[in-house]
C-alpha cells in the first residue's frame, strides 16, 4: 500500500511514519508548513532523517491558508466573546482539508499521528472511534471533520500508548526532531494568548474594551471588566473583584458588553446547544444511550441529544461545569464511536 504520512517532527508522527515502513508499506513523508519559517524549523532535521532511512519527504507550504482558515477566525472569535478551539478548526480545514488534498497526489492512503481510529461498526459503517489511550485520545479534536474525509485515512497510533511509542522509537535509535510535546496553540508564543491578542489589538483587531460586571441573581453592577475577550466561562482567578465569596464568570454578553458573574453554586448547567454540526452518523442510527464531551480534559458524560437542522440540543443527565461558547461538543456512543460534533453557542 502507498501511504502518505503527515509528519510534524514530533514523536507521534515519526512513529506513524517508521511503524508503517516497518510493516512493509511504501511511505512518503509530507510536512505541512503552517507557520512562516523560524529558528526552530524542523524541515532540515526531517530532510536528514528521511534521507537516512530512504523515505521521500515533501513539504507543503500552507501558511497562507492556515492564516486565513485558523489564525484569523481564532482572533475574530474573541471579538465576539467566544473561546474558539483552534486545533479542531485546524483538523477540519487544514490537516484533513488542504493537507489531505495535497497527500492524494502522492499516495492512495493518508496517515497521521492522531490517537484515534477508523473502525467498522455493524450499524454506522466505517466510523471514528476514540483512541485506546484515554489520556491522549484525540477523537474530540476530530469531531468536526467530515466522515468521508476520515475514511480516506488510517491512524497507526489507535491502539498504542505514548509510553510504548517512546520506547519503540528509542529501541530503534530514533529521536524526533521536535522531541518535546507541542504547545497548546502552535501559533501563540509561550501559550500566552492574551499577550498575543493584545498585539493583534494594536494591529487593528476590534476587541471590545471595558464594561460593566453584573452580579447574577441580584441584577446589579458591582465592578468594571477589562474587556470580555480577557475572560472565559467558569473562570475564577483573575477577576479582580473583592466580594464576600468567590465569584465565577457565568456569561459574557457581547450585545451589551457585560460580564455576568455569580457564586459557585450558579456554575453547573443541565443543558447547552451547538451549531455548525458535523453529523458523522445519521441521528436515526444513534443508540438510546448517548454521551457528550464539551471540553478536551473531560470524559464523555451521559446526556440526551436532539438534532434539528443545524442545531443540536444537549440535555445532561446530571449538572455539568459551564461550557464555553466556541468550544466543541462531541457526541459519543457507549463504545467510544463519535456520532457528531458541533460548535457550542
């Protein structure tokens, strides 16, 4: 089988490349340049590595498309008091969009280093399933990618654990060009997105300024916030509000530039909604028992889900932490298959 493997320079994609080669496949390495070349550009090291093991390397410059499809929407979302998920947007538009299209010219199958799998299901057909390593599973970040695109892919890491992958590479004497874990948001230095947004504001991004802080329940103004983009739902630290009890962000209202806060007991919710749906399995085929995940660092929780047009209503069976608009809501069955994804609103 001819396989094009997306390789970033990190541990996971290097394993995918070398593991598939060891399995006897004809492989080509494909590196996407999502950001302008910099001092830590992995391409020279990737070229050296691929030459040493006899694997062709191709580099696709997708930096302009990445800027338009991921960076600019990320910045714009903050002007509307949303907390976007750039990794999910990147998977949909870039890795399984532009990069998958580029890979089609070099191999019949596309492989990546994601911890997930495409498996046969007796009802759904070939469908996305969570990776076996629960601590690294990335199915949540793939929930916005159309199933038709994922069916053109394989995921060699699906049954592996990170520790075993490191041991496998070390046992063969391979060190990835970028051995450290990637940072949370690849285009934001030091993961400081507030500083990054401040810079964008100076460059002309229309981020809203200060406004009133409203105490929920009492409906009165108690302070002034610094700009809604500097907060997120559920936040406690950094509010800078002296009060008789700890306060948390309950809502950001861009329509009147108001930050709504309240005590901890007002945080849990029983429902939420999502739009921009990606139905990976037709709702008519969904089982009765469903689970929903509204943040990456959370196990899927029991819920009822209804779909109407481009909107999905989620009703949790027990109170849950307040979700943030702009994040992903992913629907699972009890066996870890992903049924749908959408953007929380």
